[in-house]
């Protein structure tokens, strides 16, 4: 029912629509990067460290 070409086309179309929203997109990029950095820091704090 769903083939790989159709899914790739839909994904590309969605990315192009998001990229063309204008300068207010910088706010969302900033929020997304902050969330990714915060998630990375949280994961690093959860994973136990090896004792030297």
C-alpha cells in the first residue's frame, strides 16, 4: 500500500514546506537545538561512568 518512493516524496515535501516558513523559523530552530542539547545532557547524567 505504501511504497518507499511515496514516503520519500511526502517527507521531502513536508521538509520543504517547513523550510519555507520564513525568518520566524529561527525561533523554532533555537528551541529545537536547546531541547536536543538538554536531552543530551540529561542522558549523560543518567549513564553511569566507569571508575578510573
